[in-house]
C-alpha cells in the first residue's frame, strides 16, 4: 500500500468521552473501517506505548477482532490500513519495557502473516528522538527480534519494520536534515539497512509545551523545508508526519480550522487525527475535513527564507514563554490535576517532560 495519510491515535484529548483499555480495540476497528461502514476511513492506526498502560498484545487483539467480525473482507490489514506502534523511548525507559513494545509489533506481524498473508506493522515510531544513535539502536533491536521471531515464533516475512523518528525538540527539528541523512548513512553502513523512503514525525503539541506555540509552529515549517531539500539532494522519498491536537496551543488541527491548517503546513504527507478530532465534532464535519487533508497532502513545501534571523527571534519568543510558564507552573499543575483522565496512562511523575533543552535553545547552547 501507499504511505498512509490519516493516522488515528490514542491521545487522551477527547472532551466527550473516556476510552478504557477495553474500549481501544473497538475504537481501532472503527478508525480503520471505511466511511460507508460507519468508520473514519483512516489508513493507519497508532498503538501507543509511550507513557501509556497499553496491553502487550493490543495490536494482535485488534487484528483478531477484525478477523472475528469478517471485516477483512471490507478493509484488508496491510493493504487498506497499517498498525504502527509508538514504542517506549530507547534511552529514557528501561530496555525491557522498550523491547516488549517492539515485540508487540512483531507479534502482530506473526499473526498477520498467518491470517492475511501480509505484514500489518511496517513502522515503529520512536518518541522524543534526539540523536541518530537512538534510531540505530531501535532498528538494531528490531532486526534482532525479528530474526528471533522467524526462528521461534513462526514469522514468515523477511520484510523489516522501519523506524520513524518522532522529533519534539526544536533544536533537533532545526537540524532534521542532518539527523535523517546520518540515519540513512549509518543504517546502511552498520546494519545493512537500505531505505527506499523515510517517514519523519514532527511533534507540534509537545514542542509547543516546551518552547511555546510560535516557536513550535515556525520550527515545524523550517523542518518541512529542510526535509524537502534533503529529499531532492539524496533522491529518496521523505514523507513528513505532523502530530497536532485540536486546540490552538496543540496545533489547531481541528475540523473547524482544517483549511488554514493544511495551508500553513504545506508539505505534510500524514496528519494525526487525534481522539478529539474524531469524537468531539459532528461526523459530517470530520469527514469533510478528512477529504481536505487527502486533497492537499504532499504539496510543495513553502521554502523558509531568512532562517538565521527567524531562529534568533524564536529564541527571544521561547525565553519570554518560559519566563511566563515557570511563573504560572504551580497554577497550571493544579488545574491539570483537576482535568478528568481520558486514557489509562502512567503518572506524570514517572513519564513527564523536561524544559532543559528549551533553556539551552534560548542561550544558543546546542
């Protein structure tokens, strides 16, 4: 199948309903079903193990449910949609938790190749990527675990799962071309991995939280411009994913703002349809927004000029944002603690976010 465009996620941002672990299997089925069958027609579903209490076998359960309902006649796993796993962090979490999240993807392919004669998981998303060594480490583990699965678990496909770097740090976004070029070169040299295309995930909401909305928005536009140039220089397909929420601060990717959003971030190929996008708006409005996303994917990027001057201005914006956010942090935490939970996640103290890189960005110490 082609590179997906509509990625349904498991973000805890829905105002209208709570999703338990048990709900998430039926939710995934609805996400990938065609519009005519009451679904959203998404061609990719992200299963999330980053800071979330997702069961090890959830990807397998989703495929089994599709088989039980005979829905594979309407939507073929691996051809009409993919399951993509966001693993836990290679460097920030324990090796055993990270390996278990990788195995969840591989076990889904074991089941998928037996039942549907095709792999349904072709990509693993690595969160909070800061350097190429994390990506090489993840890809190396995937290769080793896939080999084990072929020998011991009945995996019959030689197709390797590819890593998608999720970049949420502005310093890394501004050097995204260097990161991806290094990944392609080192993957070939050290792992024998040859990529015919690369998908790169740019995170809007977490970068806005750390650096402020303006810096986050402009940083993504600069990254899109750099990825476009890299694709032309290396003659390789580069397909950007942008992860945004519906609220303005988290990116404003909502059915109400879809025209402006798709014009602002020209060059995207895949967008995340987070839970709020799918469930907090009228269905007809959601489907019209999806049509617009599809019609504008892969358009030519708006090349960013005066990059150095822009970056200097962004440092000032981030500094003012941090001064404000730190002054209000106690109030923000108290309010956030009062917001009802919408997914089963680990505690903030266990899997929070840090502002250290944002501080370095304001000082140009990177």
